[in-house]
């Protein structure tokens, strides 16, 4: 009974659209032209579409790079943070601020920073001999990575710190009595103890970087060329930009499956680690 | 001596990280405080001529006023709707077991994970068909896609922390259900509701994709207005920086007060 409004809303917002997308994806549907049933034809086309495959690989590469920077950096900062006292508390509050900046604003901020004359990045890099330009494909891509690192490393720090606090102190004392070196303590006590938060972070950040849209759209709009066109931007460009609704739907559905598979793994690993909820 | 060296190195690393965190925010704020002539002429590291005209413009130009008003309505509407529906559903999840409850819960969370880009095409079709295109209501409804699961997920956690003895004690005392809900349960979880409301507001306020696809002119939120103003030639960076600075403020105030809940909110997000 309490549940009915939620069920209705979710039905309207999630079930119905998914069925629609599925049905569109089996039709050739172009703006206002009459629909024609073509079965799995579009999926077949999709799997050999270089644009689709490129944006898929580009997204995977982006996720991998973000993860490889954010998680070790977060781990490092969390390890050297003072655990107790006022300094640690203030530091934690300060570094959490990027997390609550609206995404669109994050994109704008970095666009401001990378603009020549207006922002400081091109000028400071040219002093060390690098001619930075946001219309250089490599620079644009790396700026997006840097932006994501800026935005989300705080989450890694917060989660890993929480995990560190939960580690039993006895382990450390025992290890010290045994005369273990600090690297060995880290390798055999700290890292295994942090397995759960690291796993959560890994999968969450993977999903979020993989479906990124707003920040990228504001900062580079997928360009220059298609250097930063990830799957979500590709999907929207096909569906809304070119009104190729049928083909766009097929992309959407494959995209959704990819993300859901990863979420599924995440949920299973999580519930196993902690018990339901 | 060795220990002190180590602490100096650690403090330096943390200091560098802090500078990295604040540089973009600092740059945005000073850009908002510079007059237009200064922004476009040369690079200055602090405002040589301090001005508030950019903020004044953000509050007086009808385009921005309208977009800010739309965004406020959308975010508040989404928070209200998701809280009302979410509190009921969270109560059901927290207090009763029913067939398929775990599966439904799981489904809700995966909904939160789904990329909004997947829903762009069907939403565009649905809302155009039912005549809600370019209305605030359409955006509020579409935002429940990710905000409702988040609300339920957070609220279930807060409600599970309320002991069931409290329910029973209230009913033994002859409280009606409505009275129990209003006088006991809601006040007890009020801080949790506040935290949830903040996250719902943040996600709704930040959202760009659905807002841009479902609006044309009159219901345009501030994120879409910002996007359009950066796509135009001759960007007024001072004004954009001023609007962005205003958008950051509520979060900064919030984070100082409820730091310990933040990790939980983003875990679901």
C-alpha cells in the first residue's frame, strides 16, 4: 500500500521507457517517417559500426585512466592523513567540497581554467614549453581525466579513510612485535583489510566514468572531432541530434546492458561482503 | 629527526593536494569579481579592479532570473515528490517483508546506475506525446528516475536505525498510525530526511542532459542556460563565473555541517 506510488512512478519512468527503447530498436525509425520492422538488423549494423566501437573503447580507456589515478591517489592521501584531531577533520571537510559542486559547474570551471587569456592553464604550461590548447585531441582528453580526478578523488579518500578507521589495531601491534617492515605491514595487513572499500570504489567509479555526460558535454561537447565522444554522447547525438531514433535505441540498449552487467556484479559482491542492506 | 622529516613531507603533499582542490574554485570566484575588460585583456591572478557587477547582472537579467527560478522549482519539486513517495516506500521496505521486496530493492538500485542517456529517446517521445514537453512537470517527473531510488535507499537506512520497540510503544499508547508517523517517526529521522533532501536537490540541480532534451524555452533550467551561453560566440565569462559561484555556495555550507553522511550519499549515487 505504501509502496504503490513508488511502483507507479518507477513503472512510468523506467519500465515503460525500456519497453519503448526495445521496440524502437527493432524498427527503422527516422524522425517522423513511418516505422518499419527490421528485427535485429540494427544490432548487426551496430557491432560493426566503427563510430560505436571507437566510442566504446574510448570510454573504457577513459574509465581505466581515471580509476588508475583516482584510487591510488586516494589511497595515498588517506594513508598519510592524520587520523585524529582537529587538523584531520578540517582537512576532510575541505577536500570534500568538490563532491558537492554541481556537475555542470565542474565542467564550466575547467572550461574556464583551460581557456586561453581567461584561464591560467595555457599560460602556465607555455612557460614550461607546452602549447596547451583545448582543441588538441590529446589535451582535451587529458583535461577531462584531470577534471574527473579533481571531482572524485575526494570520494576515494573519504571511503578509504573510513575503511582504515575500521581496521583492528591489534593486527598492527602484532605485526610490529613480529618486526615487520612498514611495506610488509601495508602489503599484508592494510591492503587486505581495505578490500571492501576498494572494491566498491572500483566498481562505482567505473560505472560513473563510463556513463559520464554532463561535464564532458559542457567542457568539450565530445570534440575536437570525436576525441572525447563517449558512449552517452554518441547515443544522444544519434537519437536527438540526428533523429535516428531506431538506431539510437539499439545503442541505448547495448549501453544499458553493459552498465547493468557491471552493476549486477557490484551488487553481488557488495551483498556478499556485508549482508543484505 | 627522521620522524619530523616524514611529517613535513606528508604535510607538504597534503598542502599541494589542497591547493589542487581549491585552485579551480578560486579561479572561478576571482573571475566573477573581475570587470569584463580585465577578464578579456590579460591574465591576472587576482582582481585588480574589484566589482560586483557580474553578480548584479545574474540577478537582474530576465533570462537568468527565469532559468534560476525554473531550476529552483524543478529541484524543489523533485525533492518534494521523491521525499513523499520515498518515505512511504522506505517505510514499507524497512518494516514489512513482502513478496519480491529484495528484488524490487535491487531493481531500484540498478535504476540509479543506469545512464540517463539511455532514457533520452523514450522520454523525448513520451513527454512529447502526452503534451508535457517543455514543462517543469516533465523534468520533475524525469528526475525521479535517479532521485527516487536514491531517496528510498538513503531513507531505508535511516529508518532501519529506528528501533521497532518505538513503533510498538506508540501503538500500545493508543497512537493512530498517522499520529505515530507524524509525531514519532518523522521527528526521529528528521536529520536523515534533511540529508536526503540535500542530495536530491544536488542531483536535480546539477542535471543537464534530461533538462536539455525535454525543454525548448520556457521551462529551461539554469544548467541548460549555462550550456547555451558557453556555446555562443563572445562568452561573458564574468557572468558565467558569477552564476557558477552562486551554484557552489549551498554545497559548501552543507559539507561543513554534515561531512559524515557524504560518503553514504555518493555511494548510492
